[in-house]
C-alpha cells in the first residue's frame, strides 16, 4: 500500500488573514479614490497598491466602489457593543457621553488618517457608486443596533421599540458623520482633534434626535 498523498501547495488563508486583506484593499482604494478620483482608479491599480492580483481584488469585492466597505463598516460591532453596555435609564442624547472613548477607538477609523476618511465621506456626495455603498452600510447596521438595544432592554429581538430606537440612532449617526465631513472637518487638524470634533457633533445630533417632532 502507498501512503496517502498529503495536500501540497499554499495553505488556505485563515478568516483573520482574509479580513486583513480586505482591509488592506480598502485602504488602498480610499487612498487612490481621494488622490485621483473614482473614475480614474482601476481594480488593477488597487491590486498593485496592495501587492495582490486583480483577480484577488475581484474575489473579495464585486466592484471597485465596494472595496471601501470594510472601512465604512468597521465601527458597527464596536458601537453595538457599547449600546449593550449603555446603562438603562439614560436618555439617548447621553449615549455619546462615552463618545470621547468611542471615537478614540481605532477600530472605528482603521487604516487611513481620519482626514482621509473624511475625504471619502465627502466623495459619497458626488460619487453614486460610493454613495450606494455608504447607504447600504448604514442599512445593514440598523438591525445590528436594534438587536443590541433589545438585548440591553431585555426585550424580544423583533420588538418594535428597539427597532424604532435603532432607526433614530442610526439616522442621527449618519447625519452627524456626514455633517462633520462636509461642514466641520478640517483636513489640517490632527487625528485627536478630528475625533473630538466628531464626538461633539455626534452628541449634538443625538440631542436633536431626542427632541422629536413638534
């Protein structure tokens, strides 16, 4: 009998390494989009910037615009975890009293400098493909926030109340990030200053959201 022939070649990538590759591709895509525009950027250029093949880029992402999604979605799980830890009885506008710590968490803005991320958000205003990815990211975040709020309140996952709270929170969050990127972000400001300004904008947005409709 002959010995069983073992598997040869490169070992399969771990899920952790796959996530790292996605993030590397996202960083390269953002840098290229900001420096030369979306239209002028190709999948091949993104691949070269990372040191992988174009085939690898398309294996992970269906379009060049979708390459930025790992950066846009990086904070969803972090925010959801903080919502679960948010003490019961505290009003929504106080949710970002922990924003000083939350916006200082590098997992929310991994990769490029915060100024570059702000530039990416500004691009979503004029680039339909990026805008679609941006809105889809928030659409996917809402049920995650709803589950976190339901868990915090001890309510069923399909209860209407955390669903409405999550929709309110999600809309305020997106509006705050966009407002900061489009109106208050200073490209020359340091990372710490940018995070502090964003935290203040988030708290203001949530305070407005809790006022409701008059």
